[in-house]
């Protein structure tokens, strides 16, 4: 497909955080862009300001006209969607969002950031470092970055930085010249049979790298180190625990809301790096981005300065603000929203919050994402909370993802089941003389908000976690 020859493109589900970046990309190339979405949003308002013509409401065949050259759709749009059906009837080419990215990546020096956790932060940091290093990349990120126009940074060079999403093996659509591989851990049980299937798919992905390509990987990750066969290309590694990695750190400390650490690149100590975002996992994200840039020839000072200026992305430990307009014993509580939804992410994000705010009470609100994920990783969620430093935990009911649940699984697990098992585990703390956390269940977002307002204290950090619609509650609190 020759994108330059396209004149008019229709996008189904145009308000999605990823696909909306494609809409902006096409609009910046002076394409005519139409679209449809079930719901209005700030993202759609921005696209309209850019010139997109968008219909809000149920998808209709009439939204797809014969003068359209290409239809792009989000992963959530089924094959029998009336607009997809109409496109096929009119013999208009249909591409998924990820198929389009794959086509776009073919003519680029594509740097794909992949793995189970940390893709968005690493993508944003990689793009920012390359931008400040005068590489002028195009970047598509699955969040909003304040330095750019939200989820898109439009560049004029051959460099293209993008998230390699592993859900349904979407990253296989890309043609990478470089891959930053953060970690491998079982997820997406509605697609992957088990960890072996998950890792085998990533093996196929890294095998796509050409001999002159780059694989940048986390040498601390056991599954990468022990179960992935490293392809024949340029290899560079990073880590916190493995001293043999090409980029390691020394002397991590937290001061005044920053993580400060000494990077060592191939045996050479560099000037201290610092981050405004918490958690050792974010240091690893920063190391992956930094190592990619260093291997491409970006100066260490550009890397250092970019990391120091980065304040985070939308729903990635995003500080929303402080609660006000309540009573003095509640006003002043700090509200933070984060996308964490895998047990490992949840545990590490809670720990990171406690490290950054050691003197504050920690009230954690978690909305599990997808019934099948909750069921498959149930014991891991129990462990994540039973070992967490949270003082109060509110478990909102599971966010049911349309089209991603097996019919026989929907009645088998609830956030309330998690609550019961966690409380049973917490009782062992009490026997051991350790004060357990307080736990509550909320059946919907209204009850979740009410419970937060009931329990919150002025010295709290309210950490709201989940990939579903729980973020709405965070923004309503301030």
C-alpha cells in the first residue's frame, strides 16, 4: 500500500488513544480523514479541530462512502461491524490499526518498544531523547505526553518510535530495525495459552530483526535471559542486578521527589541521571530508552537532561491534584492515577508510591481489568496486595472488557472474591503481630467514589490503579 497515494481515509473507533494518533498523522499529511466513534471525548474534539469529520453514535454503513480509499479500525471493532461490512461491499481496503502501523513501519527505521510492562514510558522517553538528540523521530505512544501533541510526535526523519503491543501478537505486524525488550511475563490469557506460547511469540518477533538491527534488552529479566534465543544482530543490555549488562546503575537514592543514580555505560561512569517518576521499574524503563539512544550515538548529556525533565505521561503515575472542597480532615489528600493492571505492575506501583511518599498514609483503589485476566492471575493479585505497604485498599468491581471474555468465565470471579481471599491472607499478619491493611469492596464506580470520600484523610496519597474507566473517579475527586 502506498500511503502517499491515499486521499480519503475513514477510521472506525477514531477516539482510541492509539488510533487517534494515526488520524493526526494522516491529517498532517493533508489527507481527508473521516471517522466514527460511539462516544464523544476530548480526543475527538482535538481531531475535529485538526479538520477530521467525525460522526458520534452507533456505527452506520452510510458513514462509509465510495470515495474513501482506506478504512482503518480499532481492535475492538468486530468483522460484522456495519461500517467494515460496507467497506468490503464497496471493495475498500480494510486495515486494523496495527496493520496500518505495520505498513507505515516498512519504510522507516522502526524502533519498537515491547514486553509485558513499561512500554508507554519507555516509548515516550526514547522518543524524547531522540528528539533532543536531533534525530527528529516520528513517535506514536499509547498515552498523552505533554511535550508533544498528546500521543503523536510528528518528525521528518526516517526514525519511527512505536509501542510493540503484544496483545493478539500485534507487534508482529511491525517491521522493526530495533527492539527494546523490557520484560516477559504471562499476560493476556484470552489470547496466549500459557507462558511458553507468550515467549514463543516474542521469539518470532525478535527474529524479525535484520543482522544490522539492534536488540536492547533487560538482562535482569529471567524469562528473556533463560528462555529467549538471542538473534544474530547488534546486542546491548541493561539492568539493575546483573553487573555484566552494558548499562547498569550504582547508588540509587530518592531525594526531593527524584530518583538519583549513577549510570555506568560499558564500564565508563557517566554523570548522575535523575528521574521525577518513582520506582525501580521506571529506572529500568529509562535505562532501556537511554541505551537505545547511546547505541545510536546520542550524547550522555542529552540523555541525562531529557530524563531529568520528564514528568510522566497520562495515567502513568499521573498526579491529578489534591482533594479540596470537603472538610479539613480530608482536604489536601493527593490523588494519583496509574494504568497498572497486571499483578506485577500493581505491586511495584504501590511500592513506588510508598518510597516517594514514606510519611503519608497510602489509600489504594484498584479496578481489575478483564474477568479472565483476574481469574488466570488470581493468586498473583492476592500476593501483590497481601505483601503491599498500602494502609487502605478499595477493590472496585472488575472492568468487563467487551469482546474479550469467554462466556463460561464471566460468572466465576469478582473483585469481592479477591477481597475475601486477601482478608484471609491478611489475618495471618494479625496473628504475627503485624497491623493488616483495611480492605473494602465497591460494586461500581459510584460506590467506589463514595467509599474513597468516606475513608480518605488529609495526609493520604490516593493511588488509583487500573486500565478501565476507574480513571474517571480520580479526576472527579479534585
